[in-house]
C-alpha cells in the first residue's frame, strides 16, 4: 500500500515511488499529459485519475 508506479507524463517511462499515505491504487498516470486540458473538460473518471496523479506525484514532487 506504500509503493506505487507512475507513468511519466512527458517521457514514456515508468517509475516506482513511495506514497505519502496508504491507498490501494498502485498505478498512477496523468490523463492530461502535457496538454493544456482543464479538469472541467475531462470525464469524471479522467478527473479522478488526474487529481490522484496531482496529489501523489506533482504535489509531493515525486516526478523525476
């Protein structure tokens, strides 16, 4: 529950990381990628994925 895998949103690479809190989800990705898409333009599922990516990867500066 503490280890995750994320897809780098700029490069086609996968990275392991330690999560800042336990969550069952293990694979994180950004539906937005490198585009300028806003959350309001995404489906509910894509919004949920983007928010989790932002929380676990962007906000905690995991991205390499």
